[in-house]
């Protein structure tokens, strides 16, 4: 049995579209909130969690719903065909909103529609991939997502300098194209494994919590901790670059592009590393390295971090902080590529969407907590944006401790 890389690359266009949208959103919406609407860091932190609050309420039950749904075009595709076009339209209108209430209306419509189709498109991967190839397949999916992030940051930064609306319009077009490619070329399985008891998110969560064997619970807590640290930084990074490092508005996005570039390079190798030495060891290595990198950024002065080291094709000027962010991109690949396969391999085929929903439940709770915690820390320390990097190392330690106790979730061998 072999992995069909062509099919997985085509499926990856769905994640590509998602990544373009959220890359542009996370890079430039905080700048609008601070520089256009004059919101405080605490309010910016709260605003940047609204999409995750909606995702918390929508994504997990949608994952379980998609497990149960049966239609002529499949159980995942209807969500993609409804959510993607609505999200694309709302996204294109965001930079045109001149007043805050209209801005909120556009972003709210975006986040609701995106929450509707993200879990189903990700659940397609284990649907069409045998267990022993899921780390490698997730590497391909995240490779495509990383390409989307590079496009959103590097191309988006150039477009932002031309017109602040252009990155958003680019995202709208690309998400429509990406979702159409998934619909046209990915065919869902015609036969699904059925169980007498229909999948339930709440029942699965209760089962995870009450189980004597705590691997699934520890895994979900680890996911929560590492995403809390990562999202706390991501929500404020462009403001950190602008306010603390003294860089132009678009340069923060370019720096995130350097992180994403390395993430893309190591997305596929990380899947193979996870398959070779084990997913748990690979993730723990990434957590340890990520914590050390962020701590180093926090401790170093802005003058050192902005010192130019070299200039590279595509990436442009690479300062000292760019090197650290590249190391963070490598670390994030080791963590992110292998985590979803671990979660879905803790259950059976009847609840793949449900456990994908549990994965996003943990990551979404973290994405709500992280920006809020960082927003208040920045505001309570006199708008000191260097403190953007303060909490992530602490939560990486917590994630490492949780992963140390995980005993399940490695690749399972499926008979040919």
C-alpha cells in the first residue's frame, strides 16, 4: 500500500486557501485595529480572538455533523461549497470598511463562514489516507498550508505597500480557486464505516476525560499549551515588529513569511521524521527548540534583532530575528505536522471528524486565551510590545510535560 501523493497535494489546496485567508487576516487586521481604529492592546487581543470564539462554537460540532452527513457529493464537500464563497466575499470587504461596526460585521461574517468548512476539509485527509501514512500526508497538507502562508505574508506585504486592500482581494480569489480544485479533484469514499452509536463530540470529550489511560487528554492539553504560546505571538507580531522593533508596517508580515518559508521546507521531512523516530519524540523535540528560540528573542535587544545578516532570493533582507524565526518555523513543522495524526489515531474511523473537532477544540481554546493574555500583558506593562514574547516559553514547558506522558497515537499498520 502506498500513499497517493498527487491526491494529497490536491487536497492540500483546501488548506492552502485557509492559510492564505488567516495569514493575511493575522498580519494586517491588528494593524488596522491599532493604526486605523486606535484600539488598545487589550481590545486588539480580544478582537483577534473573535474568530476563534466562533470556531469554538462551530468547528467541533460541524466535525461531528460531517461524520454523520450523507449526500451525493459526500459528507465533507457541502460544508466547503457553502462556507468558502461566503468567506471569500466577506474577506474582500474587510479593508473597505471605514467605520468599526462595519469592519466588525465583515470580520464576523468571515469567521462564521470559515469555521463552517475548516474541520470538514481537514477531516478529508484521514478519510482518504491509511493510518501509517497520515504523518506524511499531514506533511503534504501543511506544506500546502505553508505555501499559502508564504503567499499571504511575502506577496501580501508587497501588495499592502501598493494598496491595503490588495492582500485581502488576493485572498478572496485564491480561496475560491482552492476550494473549487478540492471539489473537482477529490472524491470522498463511497463507503463509510458505520457504528450503531452515532459520533458525538460531547460523548467523545467525556470519554477522553474519564478514561483511565490519559494519553488522549494529555495530548489535547499539550495542543492547548503550545497553541496558546504560538497564537499569543502571532496575533501581535506585526505590531511587535512595528512598535518594538521600529520596522515599517509591512515588514512584520515579511518576517512571518521567513518563518513560513522554513516551515514549508520542513513540512514533508517532518512527516517522515515522525514516521521514522516516532511522532511523540518528534513533537517534543520541536517544543523544546521552539521554547528556546522564543526566549532568546525576548532577551535580545531590538537593535541586535534588526541587524541585517544577509539577503536571500524570495525572502529579501534577513535580520537576526529572521534567523530565529526560521528556527521557529522548523520547530513548528516538527510539532504541527505530527500532532493531528496522533489525535486521529487515538480513535476509530467512525469518529475521525469528531476527534478532528477535539483537536480544533483544544487549539481554538488556546487561540482565544493567547491573544487576550498577551493583550493584557502588553497593556499593563505600558504598551511594551517586547512582552509579546514573554509567555510562550512558559507554555512550551507545560506542553513538553504533557507530551512526556502520552503513550498512544503512533502510526498504525494497515493491511494491504
